[in-house]
């Protein structure tokens, strides 16, 4: 298995006083000389290639992650795509300050979603970010030596070992755990457990062996959609070029809710929103309390959000918070402003997603795309994956449609108070073979759709549709009339 290692900078590759990242070539030489035999013994059958072709705008060619710009996410993604057919996996050494931002951005840059969020070009190989709280090497009078007290060697070898799982997604490995990159948050600057994933368990954990965790992303739906395919890779590169040309021009402003005087004539949040828009913000992320609640300010904040001509996302400032239907009276008014609920996306993932979608002029219906799960950055709210159980519901991202599974009467499709479709009884909706089926409590199939091989059920403005790997949508029910 051939693995490519990129060094972007960061603590893991730092030396000196004050700490500064080593150039990629010096780091590669040190890793081969000092760690080579140990890595070969620990990772038999793995061919490691230290790439020195990824360079940033600095004298050394590497950067502390504090200085990484959004266009540098594109630079990393392009290097992965340029070397994609030469390697079986990629490990990216990165500073911890913004590793979660890069972990959120890369999946959106290495996968190409269509209008309903299904991948038209998909990552098929592991891309794993890692770093350290302490440097891997230490400078001495005799030259570089291994920094024995650091977490760096365990993180590097762990990330390399995790590539053997061949999970087709961007991961972040730290302190023995492989997290989904776009679900991770930096949570500590002092402990070795520097990252956590508040809404999704680890993909895998390393101890005495590797223990698998939550299900990984499925990867390409067909071979011609994998980045291994030259046409799919060209599709990804074309989209990446569009994004790279505009991403540094994005002005996404994140505004946290805070206790303050929110009377109509002095609503601080409303003033901050208006100021951001007046200064040319291209998108807003408002971090509300709890489930996204925001002080209305006697209508001042609602007016400010409603006047925005750019996408507005409502996230939660709580580490484990999520924003859904705005059920509380303190936030119910938000639904009428046109703002998008971020679900269980972290504010970090929300910023990367909004920035990338905004930077691509070909993004269809950006507000709907923000609400959809494109690369596992949030729990899907508009598709059945893997089943719609009694008591659960779907919401269309691009229309006021809701598919509710009533425990007594079964799934029904509604618009407002009007029922558009009703199954013949209770049960769960799930794919059974190549059909969407209502599976009754006794296991019988009480209803089934027409066949649609390999399809995913998605709720859209057209109704509940089955989207196949080629992107064709077959309606389960027609909404005409």
C-alpha cells in the first residue's frame, strides 16, 4: 500500500525557539533517517512517500496553521487530486489551530455534489489529517533527535495505520481516535486529546488493534463516479478551480449570541448583523443559544436577517448543540426570516461549507444545499438513511414539505396541514432490495415503490423521489394538483 505524506507545517513539524515549522524537505529527510526503520517495522508492506511538492506562500514553503487561508485548502485538495492515481491513501500533517477547518473543507473540495446533494465525483481513498501538541523532533547539539515525550509519533503512526482501513473519506486522527474530519472540533491546547466530535462517534479507535466505530461514508456509488476515474477527477478539478478563484474573496461573518440589551432601538445583535452586511459580508453564521434561540429585539433582529441578500445560517454556540425546527418561542420567529438551520453541523463546518458553496458560482440553490448533508457534515434531514422509523420525520431542503412517520397511521407526506400521500398503515420506510418499502411491524411488506436499483430516497420540492447512482430521480408520488 503506497501512502503519500504531506507536511503543511504545524507543531508536529516544528523545531527551535520560538517553535517554527521545518521545510518539508528537511522534515522528510529527518523522518526517513530517524524513523525509517521503526516505521518499516511497525507498518510492514506500507510504502511511504514524503511529498515535497505541496508549497505555500512562505519562504520555507510551509505554514503555521494559524496563517492558512481558505485558498490553501484548495491548494491541499489540488495536490491530493494531482497525485491521486499514484497513491492508495494520503496523510496530511497539519497544525492543530485550524486542523478542524481544513478537515471540514477538504471533503467539500474532494467530492462534487449534485443539486440534491448526491456525489457526482466521490473520494474513494482515505485522506487523514493529523498533528501533535508537541513537536516530533527536538534540536540538539548533535542534530535532530526524536522528541520522546511528544504525542507526535503515536499520532503519525496511528494515522498511517488507519489508512489501511481504506475508508473513503477525510478523517482526523488524534490521541488514538479517527474522527470524521468535518465533525471534529479542537477542544484542548493542553491535553493530548486535542480534538473531539460532539455529534458523531469515532470512525475507529486504536488500542491493541483497531476497533471500528460508526459507519463510514459509503464512497462512490459507481466506478465512473470515483476520483480514480479520469473524467470524475477532471470534474472535481474543474469545480476546484472555480472555487479557488473566488474563495479568498468570501467574507463570512460569524456572530455569537450574547446576553445584552436587546430592546428594539438598541439590539446589539441586530446592529452587528446590519454592520456586517453594510461592510460586504457574503454570508452570515449566527451562533444562537441552545437550539439556535436568538433574542428578537422586538423585531429588530428579524428585520435585519430578513433584509439580508446573502445566506444566513443559524448554528448553536453549545459544543453539543444542534438547530432544527425552532420549537422554542424564543426562536420560533426565525423560521420566517429565510435563515437556514444548521442542524448538528459545528460552527467550524458551517463556515467552511458556506464559504465553499458561495465561492462556486455553479452552486444550485445555495440555501437548499446548506441544509443538505453533502459529505456527512451533518445528519441528513431530507433522505431516508437507512430507515424512517415511527416517530421520525424528513424535511425537504428546497420546499415546505414534510414526511412524517406517524406511529399510529404510518408515513404521510404533508404540505402545511394538507396530507398529499399516506401509506396503508404503520411501519418503517426503508429500501428493500431495489424498492422503497413500507415494512409493517410483523415484517410484511405492506407497500412498495417501483424498482430503482441503487437508489436513495430523497425528499425534494418534487416530492419523495428515488435518486439512482446516475442522478436520475424517479418519483414515489407525483405532487401535481
